[in-house]
């Protein structure tokens, strides 16, 4: 088994959206900006069920720490051309409602940040690395 893992720390571009699937599962999506101005990279965060509970109360401008698997795709832009779509399927989320740079300390250990319970992943013992 192999997968791409990523940690994204950035600001919410708008309030998260909460939807329910036809089977009753909750999915919370958000757009996160990483970087500044012309060097900004954009990530779509998807958080399912209880993990989504940690994201749905965040608001535009809040600092978000999301860790999970990464999926890269492409899409056609409305203005023409192709763009890259980077989607993080979050297994852990932390948020800070502070809108200043000191919020980074809260995300990375100082204070009491909120964290979704992590899902333990069982790995095979015969992996060669």
C-alpha cells in the first residue's frame, strides 16, 4: 500500500461548507491559502464525519492545520486553460480562530488547540523500508 501524505497550514479563503451524502455521511470542505500574494498555493480540504466537526465551526481567515492524504487532479478554468486541483482528505484538523501570527504557536503546541481523533492505520510488517 502506498499513498501521498501532506500537512497543510494556511488561512481559510471562505467559510467551510457542510453537506450530507445520500447515505448520511457528513463532508466539510474548505479552501485554504498557503503563502502570500502571487506565490499563494491553494488546497481544497475535505473532512468526513467527526473529523469534519473540527472544521465546520472555522471561519474565513482562520488558521487551519490539516494533515491527511493528497490527491492531485486537473480541471478546466472558467477563463480557459487547465489548472491543478490539490485535495487533502484530512485525517486530523486543528484550527485557531485568532487572526494574527501568534496563532501559529497555538497550532503547534502552545495553548489548547482542537484536534480531531486520529485514525490508527495498520501497516504490513513486511514493508521493506
